[in-house]
C-alpha cells in the first residue's frame, strides 16, 4: 500500500517537473511589460522632461541677457509645461532616480520660503544640503516667479536672479544624471522580473501605488483638510503661487492611468498592468479600475478656477474627488498588487 | 494478527536506545541556529525589525516583554549566537540551552509582526532540548568530564523530537484540507504565476493545473511524509522526497533557512546505526548501537505525566479554532501556533481616523507615520494587531493640541476609527473593518471578533 501511494507521489512530482506542455493562451510575460515600459513610457517621458528643463534653462539665460516682460511671461508658461512633464516621470522613483534623489530635488513641496529668502540674502548656498531641501525645485521657482513683484526683483536684484538660475541648473544636472544612467540601467530594469520586494517589477508596482497615494494625500487631501481635523490648509498646495495646482493634480492622475494601461507617449496602448490582470482572469477588476480612472479624469471638467478658489467655493466637489481617488487606492494597492503576487517583505515569510 | 507486544514496545518511552540520534540532532540544531542567527544579523534585520520600529505588537499575555533600548537589541542576538555555538559543541550544555531558549523566545515574543510558524517550532525544540541529555556524548562536556559519558537514553528522548516534527507536518497537512487550497489552488496559483520569468519551469508555473498539482502534492506530502519516514523500508525514498520538497519551496518562496532546518532535522527518523556511523566520523570511536539494559535514574511518573501534558497540548492547540464562529482565515482567531503554513495570500488597505469625541471633527492619518512597512502590512490583515494599533494611536493623540482657525483644540480621549479592505486568496477585496466603530473601546481578547465585517466567500 505504502509503495502504491509512494509511486503515485513520485509520478506526481515528475509530472510536474518534467512535463513541458506549452499552453499559449494563458501566458503573460513580465519582461515584455517592462520592455514596453522602458521603451515607450519611461525613456520617452524622461526625454520629454529633459527637453523641458533644457529649454527652461535657455529661456532663462536669454531673459537674463536681455530681460523683457514678454520673455518672462514665456518662462512662467514654460514652468507649467515643466510641472506637467514632471508628473509623468516622478512615479519611477527607483533605480537612477532613487539613487540621485531626483524626485525630491525637483518635486518637493511646499517650499521653504524662509530658507529661500535667506539664501538669496546671503548669496552663498549649497543646494545639495538637507537645509536647502525645501528651497529648490519647481516649487521654489513657483514661489520666485509668481510673486507680484517678481519681474521687478528679477531685473533689479542680482542674487534673486542668480538663485533662480542656480535652481534651474540644479534640476538640469539631476535630470541629465538620471537620463544618462537609464541608458545602462535599462537592461537591468527589463531583466528584473521577480516578485521579491527588490525586483524592478515590484518596485514599479509599489511606486505606482505610492504615487497614487501621494496624489490623494499630498496634492489633494492635505490642502483639503483631510489630515487636519477638517481645517483646510491652502498653504500646503503644490504650485500655490502660480495656481497650476489643479492641472498638476489632473496630469499626475492621468499619467498614472496611462501607466496602468501601458500607454506609451506615442499613444500606443502597449502591455501594462491591465493586460497582466486580464491574463490572470481578473477582467472584472480591470474594468472597475479603468472605469474609476475614467470617472476621475472626467470629474476635472467641473473645475474652472484655481484649486485655492475651488477650496472655498466648491469644497464638496473636491471632497468627492478625494473619495473616488481613495476608493481607487483599494483596487490598485490591494486587489491588483495581491493578484500579481508581489511581496512587500524583504524577510522570511511563511505566508501567514 | 496484531502483535500487541511489539506495539507496546514501540510506544514504551522508557526503553533504552542509542543516544546517537540525539547527539547528531544537537549538533545539527546548534549549527543551524548559528547560521540562522548570523544570517539575521548580517542581513541587517536586527536593525530593521527590532531597532528601527518605534512601536511593537506583543502577544496577548506577554505585553510585559519589552525590547531593549537601541543597539542593546543586538545583545540577545549575540547571546543567541554564542549559546548556539556552545550548544552545538555540547559545552556547558545546560546553561547554553537555557540561554538559547530564553534569548530566542524573548526575541520572538517582542513583536508578532515577525511571527513565523518555524520560529515557534525552534522555540519548542529549544524548550525540549533543555530537558534532554544531549551533551552526554561527543561533546566538550563529556570530554572534559563535566558530565559522565552515556551511550543510551530512554526512548522518549528521541521520540519526543520525532513527535514534534510529526506534529508540524501532519497539522500543516490538515490545515491544507480547505477549499481555497484544494479546490481553487490558492494561494499557490497567485504565488507560482509570479515566477513565470524563471528559466525552464517559468512557463509551466503560470499553468493552472500546475498550481493544483503543487497544492495536492503538498497536502498529501505533509499529511503522510512522517509515516513514510517512520517505516524503515520507505524511509530512504521518503527522505529523498523531503529533500526535493524543501528544495522546491526554498527555490520558490522566501522562507530562509527553514527548508534546511526541516531537511536536516528529519534525519532524526533514521536508525541509530546511521547516526552511530555519522558520529564515528567525528569521534573515531566505535560506539555500541544496540540497547542493553542500563540503569536510568529518573521518576517515571513525572516524566510520563509531563510527556502526556506536552503531547496533549501540541495536539489540542491547533484545534482551538473550532471554538470560534466564522471563517478562520478572515478573523484569524486561533490561527497562530497551529502550523498553518503558506495558506493565505492576504493583503489589506486601511485608512485610520482620529475623531475628536467632543466636536466629532475627524482627520485621516498619514500612512506609515508610526509603523514600519512590514508592520503596517501585517497589521492591516490581523485583527488583534488592528486593535493594538488603535491603542497606539490613542496614546499618541490623546491630549494633543491642534490649531483650528488659530484657536487651540485639545483632543481629549479621541476615538480611533478605521476603514479597512482586505483581499484573501485572490478574491476581490471586501470590507474588513467598517468606519464608525471606536476601536479603542474594543477589547483585544480571546472572544469571537464580532466587530469585524462578515466574510463573504
């Protein structure tokens, strides 16, 4: 009897390991997903951001040599383009971006206006120090370019003018570093398809969820007072001085939705998380997530002034948006991540 | 014909048998503890799991077990390392085994975030080893005449270790007899497909039938492997199976040193002769392996009662879940300490809220303000940890002052609410904890967890 059962077990095992019967229809390939991400999403998005920052620098240098009001208006408009382009790259906070601290250098907000003023007054600063972490990046420029007398200050105060250039050039250096590191990092990225917490696939999924969570909390929830007993805190708005906040939020959410579907900057819908879910027979979850993305995207049409104005005039609409975004977190962070079998632990785990 | 005399002999705990299997077990267990501890320290886990966290989740009834401040947390690990070394060498064995047991168990009791069934197993083995004369042969203690050399031990010395291993396997097998595992092949379906990038086997791992084959094989293996190990005819084949099975799990899942613990521990099922030969490599001494009558001094009654107590405890504890209503995987009342290994893929997402009891003003708390990512991950799906977390938040926010439109608002006795969604074994996420309940007033005890939302299969 023992031998019969044993024989059964042995045959089971060899059946499992030796038999290589291909069944194409269920197959999914994470490497192909990562390839699509690298080629059509991450690298072109970085390239776009690099172009935006480069022209920001050249516009500003041109302005420095021969300042005019019109040129300054161009720069202010171009800052928005930089902001929106940045929303498309900040999600990928792993590999080169993580090593250089790219995300916080460019995108940290709100800015430390006291530190900025003190830097301008003293005229000597090292923008890489921790003290200056809140005195750099896009939000520092938002503060410096959108004060009522910004043009006057830029044209009369040399240190003010120089500080703006220093910030732009710091962003340019960081961006160049990340972009050039990606040329060698790309192959590492594509090959890292495991499900352990350190694999690039896991990092991508985690950062994707993290970015959504940040849009919910930092860009929307905190100004809305969700984390402060219902008291609104407009001083925590991203890009408060320019009033670009809502467009930035919209861009951020839209970029995340495109990442989900694997849509490249060329508009082609490549392999994304949606395809992985479908391969795992989770069509319902996929359509729920997509419907939510669509609904969130559509809800922006109801806003027609700045975030700060909407805060006072239309807080209910913002509340609703906050709730829809919160619901979506459950689907992407729990259902989707769990379906992929991604481990968040780096330690031993017996699955209980 | 059943030979009752033979059966009685088989179960007679006081029959004298060779000490060799116990000695080999001591050396193996000590060596694995050394490796395990070194690996833990070198991976930086002391820092990550015991120094970095601000808060801990102690076990019910062990809230008095507190971590040491800062880098002092390395101390129990150093003690563990040194005691494991002494333990392996059989040097001041009694003291070493006490230190090993206490330091290991102390570490495990600090934070249930890090609970693993295998850690519990190690604690139990270390506890049993306290009572066994594993230093009576091939040890520094016997060489230095600290203890007298001994060639034989009563059979229960070996038997209880076999029993403990048997419990782990058989209960792990019984735990797999559920519909998720057998009928849906979950969570293996989720875990295996994630490995589809592996060379050769990768493609196979995203086939559904493979997940079923793994699930059923694993279940049959766990249920019956011990019996094949006990039988001397099937033993060699069974052991090959043990090796293959644990190597596969080691390759596919992040379960650290435990496949090796099981592979080496199960050697205890081999005959005394096998162990004698192993020891001869070290001692170069010819050792008798056949039992002869020898005087063993101990109180048979006390030993018998203690054995019965231990065995009964081991058999009953995993079944305590039967005392609770609802789904075990959902409420987890009676889940731990029951050898429920690799059974669940449970992920949660939760939002916690501090509600001022007077003004009813509420605020959501930022994710990960107080807990490490691992703690957060574990807490969200384990009800008792959710209640402990609510207590932590209560202490943090009680008496805190916030400024509302420039005026101070002191929060007194806040309510802590949570909205938590959980997905279990591939099901769509469903509400786990409903917002609106003050978690601070719910007692963390052994009663039914009626405050959880009902589980929909």
